[in-house]
């Protein structure tokens, strides 16, 4: 069951968002449908709410929060596209001003990064890109929507993880108890998405793994990026987003360690780029004179610099 609010810039994407957990791991779609039926899952969108499970069986996704997720997806897809177009590699300098007509992603990201603002009154900036129905293939709109649905799909799987692991029946007395549940939900979502990817379409195309792992990593990057500007770390209900991000990468996307990175390492590369962008934007530099032997080394330094 799905309840959709009116008057949202992304109203046309809310139903696809609920379908995203089924679509991003289609080899397990039938199994997931049976699971949601057994647990009587109801998906609800509430303009002012955060993504959460207020009671067993009801998953609430804030419509305003979903808007910001799409905005971040648009910005990060443009960031990565610009770096690719300029043949970016470790140590290179990227000029984000080379194309004056391609600057709106930065304004959209600034709007998306406003932590804690989820009011219906905080409307989508009129002069910035917004999602359109059925965007053409190969366009920034299409790329943004693809990443939005992959990121959102993992986030919804995380909430399902709370239900499936029966976290509501536990006595969560300490911060450590609550943090353990968050890691369990992360791990359940990630395992659901990644453990059986080779069962899809013959299992030989590693780009499938790359896309899925990047989507999950970007979802956690959104939370971690906030930490650059307003470091919170561990809180009573949730562990440090940066620790969650590194936990995901280490457990589900172990770096290949090969001299030439493989496509299965793509999530590490994307995380490195996103964190570096925000740190530079905040006036902080992360660099070792001797360079880095791995992407994990850089990300560890980036986390330390938050």
C-alpha cells in the first residue's frame, strides 16, 4: 500500500521510489514482494518527516527529504560527469567553471545540503533544475533520476531491515543498542542488494555491482557530507555517518588492491571524489606528501578531517 502527498516537485517519482527496492535488485523482486506482504508493509510520504519506521509495518519517507535526495543525485552525477569529461585522475586539477552554462548543480547541492530544513515552506528553488517526467536517455535529468532511485532504493531496504530484524521488539536502552540496530539494518540492505548480484543477467557484467554499490555509497555519502560542515559524529539514535560509510565499503565493497583499480572499486572512487569536493569547499585540504597507496587511506584521512 502507498500513500502519496500532493504538491511535491517529485510527486511523479514517489511511486517509482517505492518500487526502487524491487527494481534495483530484480533477481530478488518476487522474494521482496512476499516479504513486504508478510510484514504488512505500508509506504507513506509525509512532507515534514524524515525517513523512518514509526511503527512495525509503516515506512515513512519525507517528501521534502526525497526532494533533497534527488537534488543531491543531480549534483553528484554532474560532478562525476565533469570530472570524467576533463579526464580527471589522482593529482589532477578540475576546473568547474570551464562551462558557465553548467553551474546549476552547485546551487542545487547547496540547497540540498541545508541540514534539518524539511518544511513544506522551503520550496524548490525556481531557477534550478528539477526532475521532469520521462527524461531522455543520456541527459543529466535521466542520470540524476537513476541515481536517486538507486540511492532511495537502498535507503528503503535499510528501513525494511529494521522490520525484518524485529528491532521494535528489542529493549534499546543504550546508545550502543540503537547503533547496533542501525548497523544491522545497513548490513541487511547491503546484503540484499549486493550478495546475489551475479544471479542477475548471467552475473558476468561487473557494472551491475558497480552501480548498486555506488548507489548505496552515495546514500551514505549524503549523510557524511553534512558532517563536513556541522560535525556531529555519534548521536543517541544513530552512529557516526562516516563510520557507517566506511563499514559499508569495507564489508561489502572490499578494495581490490590491484595497481589498476577495477570497476568493482568504483564506489571507493566516488566516495573519495564526493568527500574531497566537500572538504575543499569547506576550506580543508587532505593530502599526504608521499601520496596514498589506496583509496581507503585517503578516505580515512578525509574522515579524520571532518
